[in-house]
């Protein structure tokens, strides 16, 4: 056995011992003060790897809908939105008719909205034979996406009216009620080429206070967050 193998075997024997566990743990902590953080980070990385793998597999499953799967899955794994979204507010009902998927408090204290749709909805308009419809040589986003954007505009409008209600702001700890933004998660982009990517860039550039991303974009963001965390473990 190599020296490393002998060391690993010895440590395993020590850790399997039922005697003086607290003393052994305290000794490890004294010798390696960063041990607690590394253990917690390692466990967090492993849990997030499992979630990310579930995300990847679920993208191919057309039977998993936004209400019964994607919304609860992404609420449970809010870390996938990166650090910008971390506090789920108490109330997602905006008014009598409008309920956003999620209202989040951003890291700087502002309120943002996340609207989760479905991966298997056409992002771009297509004709009867499956070719892209174009207007002056530019791709047109689908009617479903247009509806989601209009819905997001209305959410922002309704939230801005809520900001004038001190009781609502107090209930949701809204200290900075200014210009809410909405992220719409819609469709897929895994096979996009330069034409679709260009049209997507122009689409988002034309929107104000709204960002449209696909489920693949969210998956890639989550992968980067996980890779960054993994380097710390």
C-alpha cells in the first residue's frame, strides 16, 4: 500500500471507532479549522449535483408541466437563479385576477418576479410545414411567448400599484419598492444557431424591465453556480 492509502485506511479506522467521537472530531477541527466549511460545502455540492442532473433529465420529459413539476422544482432549487434571487416573499397574489409564479426579493432588496412556463413550447413562430415565420428577414417569437410577455408587463404594472400600499410593503418587508423586473423562463434553446441567438438578443433588447430566458439558459447558469461552488469544496 502507498503512504496515501495507509493514511486513508488509518483515518477510516479512527472514524469508525465508537469511542471518543467528540474528541476525535475536536482534534480534526483543531488541526483543520476549515473542516466544517468544507464538509458543508461538499454536502451542498452533492445535493445540487443531484438536482442539476434531475433538471437535465426532466428537460426531455414533455409530460412534466409548469404547475405540477417545474414551478415546485425551481422553488425548491432557487439557487439555480444565481445569487440575484434568494428570498421567496410571503405573497404571490398580486391582485384579484393576477397571481405571479414567484415574487422574489433580490440581493439588493428590490422585488422581482419570476414567471415559469414550459420547456416544450415553441419559442419562434413556425408555418404549417415547420419553417420559421419571418418579418423582414427576422424571426418572430411565438404567440405563446407574446402572451407571456404581456402577462409579465401586467405583473409589473400591478406590483407597482402594490408599492403604494404600506401594509403590503410592510408584510413583504419591501424596503425598496422601485421598478420591479420580471424574468420569464420559456422554451428551449439547445439547438439554436446564430440566427436564433441573434433574434433572441434583439428580442431582449426590445423589452423593458423584462428578461426572457430559456430553460437551457437557466440550466447553464445553474451549472456555472455549481462549478463555482465546487471549486470551494
